[in-house]
């Protein structure tokens, strides 16, 4: 049997890789479009490594989904993927089993198998949005339908800023890239990316610093809540904003220690941007038994 | 083999029962003291049902503990149990395997085995304090050392009222009996039990109603956070304050629905005050394999 193909569909970029024994043997990355582009990339990586067909394909996507049916449900952020029957389409095209899961849960599997390999941890993507995956006793906590881990939608302040999800004061609305950028628009009167706000805060701009401090305190509070509720060995962070961890990390950790009863351990994933791709490739081995078809 | 003995050590009352196939065949309940009283009660229930010795004993306690060693650690609220080697002492006395776990986690096991029997749920004790247990995929989420489920120590408001744990704004400090009673002392200038505050709120007392509404909103927020993070099938509540669920429930549910993206399902445990005792009796079957001694 060949290795597996991992597909990590992101809000902006899609990564596809041929993976065997935790090594990415060939890869493609491109701006997220639809399933046709994913099929092309799978064919390309298979040709590169000389596989006739993959042993299995694992797909992580940032969207509500029917895990049992392998289908992406209504997803305004990913119009090309709305209603796509991912496992059927890729299964027909590549004649192998295909598994579909949430992207942050896939990343948590990447951490479980190839990262810190802790048995009890929460993985958090800190990026444009905030997602997560929970691992307890060495197993993914999938939840009733596989949607568990939505740490970005913890409401921390019921009167807080509006979230894309329709609620107010979600962790994501305060601490994620979208939240930081919106705060900059509203309070600084400028259209800035989260990265630009962080860079200004670094240079001592008071307005930007206030926004970044607030984001870090919210992230701390979210981390501390997970720490108390799940007693993990550690919290693992990944995602674009962790690129500024030298600046953001000390703020997050300083606040977190006052919000949990025991010292919080936070680490960045050693897998960097590959955590989701490696996790998607490991998904076939970790997909819940009762949701496997056939 | 005989059935098992369950021991549910509460902050105020201890319950001991001889249990077989989910039925409590004999029971004792008495004000919480030390291990001598527990041994007496175990002997009494065994005599009543005619067992020579129990198949196993499960003990739930509201204290920090070393689960592997079966020992209760420093516990200011339960001075008689400070440092007691529970599994060794009861094992020596009754010549059977003994298992020790957190009381709210034990109650969650009661719910898993004898209550709603959901595979994905969070059990919350809403009482003098607030504790909890998480079940994911039909298995208890124990956490790194068995202390997971401390839902009462989620910080909801970092500037909120002081908690017994030393932090501020924990769910417990706002919504539990201790929090309600403290708010009454501070805001109404009276020493009232939580039940008395709830009764006054029921009769329309504005000050008491404000305190109860705040407690219910905090409980809603905590429930909604668990709902988003763990995607359970339902949240199960037990504990003394659920005795006023006819009054408190509508408040909790009304607020929760605005704080989670999908409708929250909350149910009271059908096991009532026996949930902890039944769970302790089922603990021997659900104790984590890697922490079993010998």
C-alpha cells in the first residue's frame, strides 16, 4: 500500500501533499478554489512520487460538514465548496477511501501523531479566525457530529463585538485576525491587516497596542478556560498570528497564569504550516469507526 | 462476585450504597466526617445485603487527589480527608480493589451508565460549588491527572467577584451557592442561603432577582462555552440548585440560546441525589486502565 494524500483546504490557501511515515514526499499549495483544482493537485503529487493510487485521502476543511456523508454543508466563506460531496467525488476519481473532517481537528491529529504527541491537549489555530481540536486520552473528542473544538466561538463577553457567526463577544471576534482588523477600523479609523496592527503595536503605537493587548487577554482567557475544563498536558498553538509569538506570547502567558489555578503550558506546534496537511494525511487512521461508510 | 459499593463524599453529606446492576440495595447517608465513618457505613450496607465482601469499592470526593495513588491531597474544605490514602485504607479493610475519583466526574459516570446514557455530554453539579465531568465518545475525559471537568473554575469575568480558588470571576463565584450567598451579603446586606435568595427572587424581590438573574446568565454562558467547545449531545445538570429548576431553568435556557450557534439541550439528571453514589459504584468499571495499580 502507498502512503496517503492529505488535503488541507484553508480559507485562503489549499495545501495538498503525498505523505508516507510522516514525511511529505511531494506537495502543492495554491489559492483555495474548488474540487477540480484539488483533483489536479492530487494527480500532480501522485505523479511526482510515482504512486498509481493513494492508500487513502484525508481532507480537512474549515466548514460545517456532514462527516458521515463526507459532504460540506452551507459555507458562505468557501462558495466553491458549498454542498460538495467530497468523499464521493474524490473516491470516484481516485478509487480509494476518502475521509473528511474539520480543518482544525485535522491539525490536532497532526499534532497528536507528528507534533508534541501529547495524549491530552487542545490545538488552537490562531489566524484570520480561531478554530481548535480537542484530544483527550490520546483520542480526538469529535463531539456529537464531529463539530467539537470550536474554541473560537466561546462567548467571553456577551456584550462584546459582533462575530461572523452572528453572536457577540466570541473569542474569535476579539482575538482573531478578523477581530483585530475590525477593531482597527473602528478605533483607529484605518483599514489594516491584523499583521499591520501587530507591527504597529510592536513599534509602540498606543492605539494598536491597546487592541493587541485586548486580543491577547481574550486568548489567555480562552486558554485558561480550556485548561480548567479539560486539564490538558499542554495547549498547542498554530496559525498565522503565532508568527508574531515572540511579541504576543509573553502577553498571552502573563495573563493566562492569573486565570487558571495551575501553571498553563502553551507551546507552538513544531509542524508550522504543515500541521493541517500532515493531520489530514493521518485522518484515515483516526476517523471515528462509527462514521466510516461501507 | 458481589456487586460494588459506592461512596459519594460530599462537602456536607456522605452517601454509601451497596449497588448491583444499577440498583441501590442498601444505603446509608450521614454528615461528612472521616474514613472511620465510611468504613462503618460500608460494613452496615454489606451486612444488610448479606455480602461477605464487595466486588470493588468506588469513591468520589470533592478534593484534589492523586488518582494513581488513590490519595486525597491537601483539601481545606474536607479536613478529615486531608492526605488520606483512601484506596489503601479501604482496600486493607475490605480486601477488594478500590478506586478514587473526583465526585463530579463520578457523577458523570453515573449519568453515562444509568442516566441519559448519552455518548457525548457534560455533567454539571450546580450546588454550593460547581463541578463537572466531561464524557466524549462514551469515555470520560479524565485530563492529564484526572482533574478535568472543573467547569466551575472557568473565568467568565476577570474583574468579577473573588472565588474560593483565589481567582476572580469564576463561574462558581458568580453562579454557585457560595456566589449567590456572597452577593446577597454584599448587596442586600443579609446573611442568606442561596435557597433563600432564590425564594425571595421567586416572590419578586428586586435585589434578590438581580442576583439570581446574574447567576443564571453566568451558568448560561458556561453551558454555551461547553456546547461550542465539546459539541455534546446534551448538558446534564444535577445538584441542589436544580431543585429550583422550574424557576431557574427558563432563565438559563433563554440566555444560553443566544450564546451558542446551535440550540442547546439541557436536561436534569433523572438520578437525582443518587447520581454521585451510582457513579461511584460504577467507577471500578470506568477507571482509566493506566492508573490501575497492581
